[in-house]
């Protein structure tokens, strides 16, 4: 293996390139049009355009990737995770083209890459599974019969792929048809395979997975477990190793079952066997197997001292596994969080835009950022909005959690809303620190979803720096102190969306300030301006000195300190009428593509009824009616690309206008 093409994007492509470079292997990136300037493109020795914008036109196009292999001279292909990583046809096409496939054999992927077949093989290997049923054709009555035989609630699941795509919880029979149609559509878009099935849904188990590895010499091992119970929309956001709920004896049983399963099919390469665990009884049931590297593989690397991508490349080249089972260590505790561009307070709705600033602490042996972006990167609507994986490793679980929370607080992330504050809230919550983590964690801790209150010191720092910078930009009156009047009047005011700051600064740099209803006083100790848009300020408030970095871009201000980040948006002094049309009916929450229109003019709709379904950032968004109404106009069609805040359906409220 001399030249490796990574058929993926973002942080996983960057992560694979790093290991390949250390092994002396030349690297090749591929990219779609929106990713032309993406970070992963610059991380490789060469880059080949795939063309197109959507995943189906680029990262899911087998033909385009094989052309890139030929153009670059790549003799090996690593699929990363997602996209084509669990596509047996792609793996076979790479092998048929005479190139090395870095992953399980096409036969392994075909056997375990679909959840339906994987469950059958697990049963044959003696591993317990959940009750499930097939969903075939379009006979709704047969669907209902299958669900009734299992018992509600059920989970509709895509047979291919992962990452929470194509999954829907169904609590009652009337919800089943829409859930199946929607899950099929999302699965086909994400994985090129719309096959779904139904399975018994467990409300609050633990989600435990076992990392397995096998080579072509008959060796197979497990590298302990990971717990991935904290999820939103069935997609993991916090992962850790080891699990606080798994004893050494249970670990050995789960590991042995997983190794037996992969041996039964002659598995080769990296894989993950996933289970649902009832931690009150210690019983575990097979969920699925991922025939690829997992997003959360870094926590396993931390506790075992291994490089799993290196293992993949070695095994693909025909080498034996670097370690035997009794040589695999378990050292300390590691926790990973997925840093997303999304708004937890708004049902985790993805966000998009340009990262004007993205900076954080460097690695120090116990802290790791696997980034897919940098300052200036664009978070587009075409792909998953994950910015980075952040991992902390420490001797104890509590130390790892607190270290990770501190690293997240210290990061500067300007330009898009992220889940950073939510992750900090999870990591520092009493239940998380006590190890009380199940798949119901997000639902049972709604208080963590609320936007963090504005730090009053941050608000004061933002207002004071803004005042100084406006004064320095004033060519007529910059000789006068900020807020100067012939006759002293009320305090200066800065009105943000989230807070109002009224302040007055004296010649000795002492000040009084009121943030909303809280009165305080202090002193400006220093202001240093490294650039025209960013300033470092040290202010003393009620006897405590705080250092803040303030960045201003038009009406937006970001304040960072050791306690975290505050985003401030200055309110316009004049009314904004640009969104007046939005009152005509439901609008698009983000830019995206319309995949279903469920209503027509003159239809009468009820509250909560789904009017339009959009696809953006690899997930579906249902646009619902806010109340009883009549459809007066449909302003979109299937296949349309729509902008954020665009009115999709015009409604006339029943009994009103």
C-alpha cells in the first residue's frame, strides 16, 4: 500500500490522513463542489474533485470515486464511516479494480452490513436479539400486523447504514404508516437503500458496544466496550470507555459473544457489535453490527493505547493483529463528545453559516480535538453538521468529564450556534457524574436544553469594548470620552437580543452597570486590541478580576473567557420588516430540498399535521400546521431547493384570516 484514497470528508478523512502520513503512505482526498475549500482537502497530498453538491452526486457515487482512484494512482481505498463505508457493492468494485479495500471483505459487509441479516446471524451464533418484523412492499395492513405481533412501542429502523438515520419511534398504530414512509425516504437518501424493518422499542436501556478486530491469519480480539447511551434522534452525542455499568465479568461475556459472532462469518478488519443492556439484570441483546470504523473509536484508542486506523491499514496489507487478547490494556477513562452546529434549545435543529473564528486548546496528551473545520470554514446544508470530536482521557471518569467540559468552555466558536454549552451541561450534571446514563437521558433532563443565561460580566465586557471601538472609529468626535455630554444624562445603553446593559464609565476607569435588573460596579483594569475587531479586556467586578476576549462583527459580539462563551446580537434601533411575509404560513427552518408535499390548495388541516417534508444536513424536517387552517397556496414542489425562512404553504386560519 503506497497511495491511499479516503472516500469521505470532514474530520474522519483528516484523522485517517494523519495516521497514513505517519506510516509513509501518500494520501488522496476527494471532494464535492461545496467542499472545494474544506479542511480535509488541504490535509492530503493530492485532491480530486467528484463534482456535484449532494451526497448522491459525490460521496455516494461509486463511479466518481473509482474515477478519482484511477486519476490519482491510488492503490488502496479507506471508506471512513457513513456514505459508502458499509456498501458491499462499493467494496467489491474497489477490489475488482485491483485496489486494496481497507475494511471487512465484501462478503462480511453483505452479511453484517444490513441489520436484518445481522440479526439472523446473531441468532445463529447464540446471541440474544430483540423481537422484530419485516416491512415489505406497500401493504399497510401487513405492516400493522407485524407491529401488533411485536407490541407497541416499536422502532422503525433502516436496514442499511447508521448514525440514527432512517429511524422512527412509533408509540401507536395510527403513526406507523407515516413513520415507515418517512424512514424509507431518509434511508434511501442517506444510504442508497430504503429497506426498513421494525423492532421492539426499549425506552431506557444502556447502549453498549464492543470494538472487535480480526485479521487474515485467524486472530480475533475485542478491545473492551464503549457506552454510547446519551443520544438525540438516535444519534450518539456522548461516548465513553469503559462503561460505568459494565463489570469485568460482564465485559468478558459481551466480548466473548462478539468474538464468537465475527468468527462465525470469517470476519476481517475493524467492526463494532452493538447491544442494548439492562443494567439491573446484566442481560444484553444484540442490536446491530457496524462493519466499519466508528465515530467514537478515539475513546477506545485512549484506554488501550492503540491506533485503530493503523491496525486497519496493517490488516488490509495482510499483516497480523499487533496485539493478542491478553496484551490489550484498559487504562483510565476516556469520554468523547460530538461538537455539532445545532441548536439544542430548538429541538437540536441544525445550523449553518461561516465560522468566523474556530480555535481551542492544543493536544496535551490527555485532550484531543479531531477537527473537520477551521476558522473560515462553511457549515453547509448538504452534509452532517458535526464540527469536531473532542476527547479527554484521564485516570478517573470524573476527571475526564471535568477536563472535557473545561476544554469545551475554553474554545472560541463564532459564526454558528453549536451544542457546546449543552455538552458542558451534560458533562457536569450530577446524574452524568454519578454514571446514571441511559438512552432516555436527553428526554429526562430537559433543563439542560435551555439556552445558558447571559454571563453579566461578559455582557458588560462586550458593551465596554463596543463603546471604545465605536469611539475610535468616529473621525469627528474620537477626542471626546465615550458617552460624553455637555450636561450629564442617563447611562449609555447597549440593547442585545438576550440582555440590556446600561453603564457609565468614570475618568478613573471605574464604572457602574446594570445588566437587565442586576446592578453592579467595577473597574476596567486594561484593554488591549490585537486587531481592529478583537480586544482583550480585564475588568474587575465586585472585587473579582476577569479576563475576556471580545470579538465584534457588525451587530454580533462574541465574548470568551475561562468560563465559556457568550453570543450577543445587538438589536436594531429600527423595526425589521424583512420577515413580515413569514406570517403567511409555515416557513423553512433552514435551507434545504423539498422531498414531500402533503397538501393542496383548499385542504383543511389540523394542528400538528405535516404539510411539507424537507431534507437538509442529512436529516428530514417536518413542517407542520400550527393550528386548524385552510391551505390557500402551496409555494413549493418536490425537488425544490428552498431558502431559510421561505414561506412553503400559505394558510388561512379557521375562524380568522
